[in-house]
C-alpha cells in the first residue's frame, strides 16, 4: 500500500494512534481544514476507550464509554488502517508499518501514547485498559475484611498521578460503606498531593484525604523488596501492608527515523512539530512534555491540527501550545474539579471547585472529543 496527496489533489494527513491525541487530531483537522485534507487514521486498535473512567470499573460502577474506531473514522471521513508505525522517513514523510505497508503523506501526526512498564515486582501495577480485571478481586477482599492495609505507590518518573488518588479514595469509601476497617496510605515523590495543579489544589486534596482517613507520605521514593514491605527514602522508614497498588512507569515507544529525548519520548516545539522533522507532529504521552494527561494530549493535538490546517491552505492562524490542565477527581462522594495553567511542570492560577456527581464535567477537557463523545453517549 502506498499513497500520496497527488491521488486526490488534496493535502494528505496521516494520523497514527487511536487514543485521545489521535481522535482529537482527526476531529480538529476535519473542522479546521474541511475537505482540503484527506485523512487516514492508522491504529492497531478496534475501539476508542474513555480510559479516565475505567477507575470506576473495579467497584462495579458504570463502564467507561467505548466507541468503535470504524465508526469514528466514518464520522470524520477518514480511511481506517489497522496497523502500527514501524519507521518514519523524514523528508519524504514516508511511513512504514509493521504490516509491511508504505504510506506517504503531506503531514504526519503521531499520537502513539506511551509504553507502560512495571516498576515494582511485588505490586499490582495499574493499567487503565484492564483495571477491572486487575483490581476487582482486591476490592472484594477489602469488602470481606481479608485486606486491612493497602498502599498506593507512585514511582519516579511517574505516570499521571490522578488515578492513584482516585483509586485510594474510592477504595476507602467502599470500605467505609461496608463498615470495614481499612488503613489506606498514598506514597508519592510529589512534594504535595497533586502538586501539578498548584498550592490551592494540593491543600484541597490534603483535606479530602484527611477526611477519608488516608495517610499521605509525600517526597517518598519507594522500594518494595518483597510482598507487603515498602522501604521509603529519604530516611530509614518502612511500611508493612497487605497489598500494594502502584502506578506504572511510562516510556516512549521510540519510532525509528525520528529523534528521541530521554526514555524514547519525542521532542516537540511550541507548535508540536517534531524537532528536526518538517511536517511531522506529535501529541500526547509520546511527546517529551512532562505531564502525561488526556487533556494535555488533546491540547497538543489541537495545536498540531492548527499548524497542519494552515499548511493545507485553511484560513487558520496557528497558535503555540500553552498548556492548561482541567481535571475531575472522583472521590467516592462529590467530585472535585481542578484547573491550572502550567509552567515548569507546576500549576499557577489554579482553581478548585466541588461539583455534584450528576453535574460532573467530562474527565478530559477536549475541544472536539468531549462534545463528540457526548453526542454518542
């Protein structure tokens, strides 16, 4: 398979990845560039899963929303190719796939996500694509009183920490509802809970954790040498528990032909163009931006889509990436909504609000993906 923009005379864009970044890029490009572009969506997946909501599934709550990628591709008038990028030839913008295809394009958007790796042998490393399978049995053991001490551990470099706090809060709430005594501890290298959102958010979360009788150990760098035993640095501290649930470490996927920066992540500029690779863009967890979060992935995808739409001749003035994080923390009671501008990896101008579960906004604040999913709910 080989194709180029000369087939239709339109600007050909290949979007690789069927997650938040990839789908947001497709929706944005179709809105901004209209029929000026031919879209191809390249992904090995068959469905889009709204992964931030999978934290509820181990507690027998509502399933996360799922949409067939075939349907999404049809809605944005894109060709769906179920395959994976294996190599990119910069300059020619020729993409090689694992299946042996060659796809030539005028612009490429990489929304490949990151690779999840376990940091600890003696812990349950959470994977939001299979949380129910991983944790359902643990929650049943909590309900039955067989597990009385749980630690939720973030390693460094860590993934987006919000799900760890949500799982701790939801677990503590379930134990309270079942009248079961449970000691819950969060250990994190952060200097304060959810420090990325700024001081105001950290204070609100600290108060929330205290109200749920969850112990927080911040600035903690952990080792787990055996089951149920946590060694904490700095200092000579140890914690004995029944079970440990840990965040994964994230690593870039390292695409041959493209530059990398630290653990395989792709370096991008302020317009999310891959540094040193003309007309190649990247968004989401695959990039070297330090915060890995669906809302950031969507903003990066929008930034890239603006630049590509302008290249395709659309009347668009590309804007640089200026990250703002907006997130909802599920608490087992009333959710909290956070928002903050980001600089240097930390939030400023942060806001915190308590919201009702019924009025909770989307977990991922995405300009195009959020209303699209709402229309299909």
